[in-house]
């Protein structure tokens, strides 16, 4: 489902369903909500990084901040969480 061209629409839908103008999300949380497999993770994180570095005029959301979080279960690894915010 989540091919590269579908991710902007899916992210916009996710933000509208949540009903918030600003929200921290992880790729895992996003994939879990839409029942996507692990192969879509790179496309999702790539799009989130793209709207962090530069925003698109026609796209209503952008990533304001990226934080690395250390998770220790079942093994130690770092994941990113993204602060997605609706543009004014």
C-alpha cells in the first residue's frame, strides 16, 4: 500500500484522524496504525526526512524536529521520532 507516491496522502489522513495540528510520531507507530509491513519503513522515513529538510508549498504538513530515542527492548537500538506540524 505505502508506495512512495502514496505516503503524503496517508500521512495527511493520519494527522487528520488524530485531530491534532502537531504530533510526535515514529515510523513504527505509523506502520502499525495502517497495518503496513516493514518494507515500507524506508519510504516513510525518507518522506519524513524530506519534509524536514524542505517543505513543499502544496503540502500542508512539515517535520519541525527529529529526535533520536534509545530503546532497550529486546535489544538496544536507536529510533527516530518526528514532530509533524501542520503549516499555517
